[in-house]
C-alpha cells in the first residue's frame, strides 16, 4: 500500500518471517528464515488522513482506510536468497466513509526476492514492503541500527526519512494469545537533512518477533508530518506563478499474524 509518492516505502512494515541465530550469550544475529513452502497469513490495516490547501483558498480533507488479508508464500530459499510470492486474498477500502472499488489487479500475486539479511535483491511490484534490513552483528537489548529512505525522481517533495530500530525487550507477551512471547523492536522516525519544506510531527512504531519460530507476530508504524509545497500556476499574462500550499499528513499501518504453517 503506497500512501504518497516517495514516502509510502517508509511506512510499509514487513509481513514476513524472521529467524534468530545465537552468537553469544544474550545476543542474536537476526536473519530472515523462510523455508521453501512456508506460508503466513496477515491482517493488514492501513489508514491515512490528509488536509490540503487548494489554489482557490479552500481546503480539501481526505480520510482513507483499507483492510486486507495478505498471504505470503516462500517459493524458493536457495542459499542466502529467498523468493517470495505475496497475494492479497481479500481487501476493502473507503474514502471519506464511502466504499471504494478495488483495482482489478489488487489480488494478483507479486513475486520478489530478498537476501536473508532483509536486503531487497529484486523488488518487482511488492519489494517495497520489505524494507527492514537487519545488521550482520548480533543484537542484544538496547542495541540499535538505522536505515535511510530517500526520494527520487521529479515528484520528490521534501527530505527522506531515517528509521532507527532498537531491540527494546525480550520475552514480551503477545496480546490475545495463549502464552506466546516475542522480541520487541521499537522504531523511531526522523527526517534527513531538509530545506525546511517538511516538518515531522510524529514518527514511531514497533515490531514483535517470535525468535524461536522466526515469525513476525505483529507490527505497526505511525507517521505524521506537515509539508509546504510550491504549486506552479499559469498567470493571465502567460507567465507562471508559484502558489505556496500547506499539507498535513497522518499515516499508519499495522500487520497482525493470523495463521502460519510454521
């Protein structure tokens, strides 16, 4: 689900399996541990709200929501490379409370490939969902690492993002489960160097992994920012005038594991 050109990649957290290999007491090296034939089903909820200034001085408010069921199946796990098929089985969406038809290709499968560290090797149309790349070093409680997400192309508006992940706690009880626990990773979003066009208001999230089975149990991310955009408008005398417009965005996404073959 892409909320906004260039930004959506940063909000889409990973509905995939992960495994942890012990290296020293208290620390683990986390890698993606899919095996051929593995299948996981997730409930995915995405929400976004936007308020935008229009050229005539009015404002437009958008409230978008979607709920979907996504199944991810491992097609191959040759060495350090994992090939995955992601398919949306069911989905519904709304805009300002009105139900929206899903695109005809919404339920088509997408195939892509990642390295066991989480590095995207072949994106296809769904590779942007797999953006959490674990470091090669072992991680213990309190350890952090940072990833950067930049925007490219003519539609770039404002700076990219940096997300810092921290292993916060081990053995955290899984909500609504019978005794299951997982390792909790916190996510903190900051802006990269900017020209003052985008101001981040909120950027945080979390991920819960089962380190024994190597499964992502649930994840969530919320980001809100203000953006000042310059819009070129044709003038009466044939020249181009620049109008400054303010936009406020609030984005959120969550994944919850429904079932797993592992």
